[in-house]
C-alpha cells in the first residue's frame, strides 16, 4: 500500500468548514474514478489544504501523480502542491481491531493482553 501526502499552501485564514466540505464533496466527482485509489482524506488547516491518499500500489499512485499533475493542481488552486509518497506495509485499524501487513491480517501483538 502507498500513502500519498499532498499539501497545498494557501494564504489567509483556514477555509470555513462548510466551504471546505462543499469543495471536497464536489471534487469526489474526480477522485471516485481514480484507478487504484482506495481512500482519500481531505485536509483543511491554517497552512492550506491537501489530502492523504491511500493507493493499492505505487504504480497506481504514480499514474495519478503524473508529470502534468502539479501543473493541473496549480491551475486549480493557484499554488503549487507538494507531494510525498510513503510505502505503508503495516496498517493498524482500531475500528476493526486488526493489524494488516501488506494487506493481510496478522496476529495483533497485543492479542494476548485481552
């Protein structure tokens, strides 16, 4: 699994929550079709916006974040984004009470703690 962190610097105060939600919901029209994208978390802060993306593979992430991607984003937001890709072989899911390694559930190290 690959985690991508996109940060878009923006001047001014943090966007109001209603505005951030409306813009994010509208952009799901684009992102629900991205091949290999499992999840996207939309970010909003005093420093700007962005997203945390979970991709199935590095190839899928690199296909989306292609050579023209940063130019496209700069055109949309008026600021050039930064992108960091992370390998994420281990995932803790507290809601499901499980740990996964490369997508496969494994025995949780705390399993015997009850």
